[in-house]
């Protein structure tokens, strides 16, 4: 029971960390404010995570594990389907994941703009394996175009959900609505998976 509670508390803190980072980056929050946001004491937060760096890595591990699980589940459920349908479904899942986790895109962009040891860890641990999995599924895209397709999908799938209120004011459409989400996913599928390749 205590182990379950310990894990639940860690997850609560990690989720609060992801929210804080998605709103204001790595440097825009204090552990005191984070403890308050996670509804735990400062002492309990430091018991679970000795440093901001440890918190950041735990948040990255949590978010990218969720993403990997989503993709793995999707791929295992449609193994016998034609490769183009796998590609279409991968794109849909990336869009749905980005909508459910708007901090995902912000997380990647924030680290990529300040390349350092932390960024290298993120690349080695999560981003390069993610790119390799993407390349495997999108195998009929010419190799020289794969980096463009990878970042085009990440940006196109996630940007609209990073600024949903702005999108609503600019376009009149709330990207968080079910209709808009599905339309966005299908738009990207049509852009990225063509039958004439």
C-alpha cells in the first residue's frame, strides 16, 4: 500500500512539473510553487526528487513513455494492415496525443532551443528512438526527407494545441473540440500519406 501511495505521489508531482514546464519552461517555476501546485509539502517534493534536474528527467521519462505506449499499442493493434494505414494511424495517434498532452510540443521546443547536456540526454534517451520508430513506420518516405517529415508532423500535430485560446480567437475554431481534433488529424493524414508515393 505504501509503495502504491509513494508512486501515486511521484506521479502527481511529475504531472504538476509537466504543466509548469509547458506553461513557463524549465526556468519559469520554483519547487515551492510546484509543491503547491501538486498539493504536496515542499519536504515531500524534495523527498521524492532531490533536484530540479531529477524532476525534469522524471517528467521527460513520464511523457515520452506515454507517447511510446500510445504508438506501440496502435502498431500492435493493426499489424496485419497495409503499411499506409499504419502510417495514417500513426499520424492520427500523434495528433491525439498532442491534443491530450499540449506540453509535449512545448517540452521539445523548449529543450531544442537551449541545446546543452540536458538536451543531449533527451535526444539520446527519447527523441532519437522516437525518430527511428517514425522512420520504420514511414519507411517509404525517402531517407533525405524523413527529418523534414518527422519535424513537420511534430510541429503540425502539436502547435495548434499549444495555443488553443489564440487559435479560437484567430479562427473562431476551438481545436480542443472533438470535431476540430478529428478534422486536424485527417488533414495531416491527407498531407503526409499519399497513395501515389
